[in-house]
C-alpha cells in the first residue's frame, strides 16, 4: 500500500476517534476553540480524506531524490483548529517519499497545541504506521539548521522569519480574507450556507467571508434570519464574542447612522457598508455593486488579499470551510513547492 492510501485511511481513523474528552482538552487551551467548532473542523477534515482518497492517491505519492532537504519546518498559525493540517499532510508526504529519514518539525501556535500532537501520537501507534521513517518533532523554536520552512501567520511574524532565515527556502502565506458574491436570488438554503461561511470559527479563518458584494437593492432580512437561526445563541453565549460585539456596536453608533438598505439591523453582529476586507470581529462588511462586471473588477483588483470567493462555481455558498485539497492557501501549490526543493 502506498503512502497516500495508508495515510488517508489511518488519518481518517485518528480523526474519527477524537472523542469529547479530547475536544474538551483542546477547548481548555483556547477559549475561541468551542466544542462545536472543533468538532466541525475534525469532521470536515475526515470527510475530505474519505471523499478525496482518489485524488490524494495521485497527489501524495511523490518522487523525492536522495539529495533533497531532510529537515522541513512548519510554522503554524492558531486562528482556527488544526489550521496547519494541509501543510502537515504535504510535508509528511514529502518525508515519506524521501529515500532517507526526514525530520519534520512543527512550531505550533500557543493557541493550538493539543490537536495535532494528539493525532500524530495516534498515527504513530497504528500498525504499519504512515509515520514510519519520519521523525515528527514539536518545537518551541525553529531549528537554525532547518532546510525549508512552510509558514502561515501574520505579516510581522513573516518579517521575523525572513530576517532569521534569509537563505532558507520559505513558503510564506500571510493574512487574507474571503468575500461572497451575491445576486439577490439566493435561496434560504444558500443563505444558510453563507452564514456558515461568515460565522464558523467566529469568522477568524482566512476562508471566512468578511465582505459581501451585493446588488444595490439587496435586502438583508432573509440572510439575517437564516444566520440567527443557527448562530445567534452560539455567538451571544461566548463571552469573548460578546465583548467584541459590544465594542463594535459602540464604534458603529459613533460613526454610522441608520440601518442597511432594505434590511433590519441584526442584534448579534454589525452589518456595515464598507469596501474593507478585514473588519473587526463581530462586524460584517458589505459593498453594493452597480453591475456584475463591477463586482468582478473589485475581486480582480483585490485578488492578492482574497483567499476565496463564495457564491461562485468553484466555491458555492456554504463551502468556504470545506476546501478541496487542491484549494491551496494563497493559491500557492504546497506540494509543487516541496517537490522543487530538490531541483
């Protein structure tokens, strides 16, 4: 059995076996990792492995020459649970294909130090483990001798690693956000999906929608109703989110007047007209377009800051947090980059 099929089978088993005690431990380490969102993330990753077994079989069985780097480092963010999963899978595939033993070190965010180590431990205990020949090491600092770095995080952190490792190959992915393109004919089911895109993980992920592009006459009432039915109680019951909402509401009251065109003012988030892609927590921006071409131009002009566009054929509403394995962060093909390390 090749690495890809062995990994997908074993990882799906490890993810499925994450019980409530496991989730509770993860939640204790980060107040933004509530049980509902941790479970959603685990289920999403498992479903992806099971549904994409075929394509993963082709992508993850790599050919790596003997002279290729033998120490790869992952620097992970901590905005959503297991945000570094994709990098881990890609680097593990690289390591498994290397003719010699490889060290894969992972510097986790202080906000997400439970999930991946526990899953790696489970994988290591399995018969004929997919981790055979790979030393996975969790570290506080990146080894000065590392030969390549997969980085995800903020711009300040990226500058630090560029200074610290000026000669080391580095795949940098920094902060982005996502938008939704709406035409006003969305069904309640589609708007329910849009609510998932906006509010899962409290909107902290780069694939969370932070800005909606809407027709000039768009009515927000149905969207607010759909979002409230799923997320109002969950969000309002979280003390950190309540504080963020309270602050956002105070700022909104000082700078804005009235309600969005054609809609009521929601009571569990702030809806504000703006073209800014990164609103504060508990704030969702919207931008009216005159015609679809105008919306497309906005997306094109801001493509370097947008992770994905919900409401398009490639990413239907409700699917931003269910990416395909080939939906690479910032559009950078991680597997291809790793393969080129040896060229």
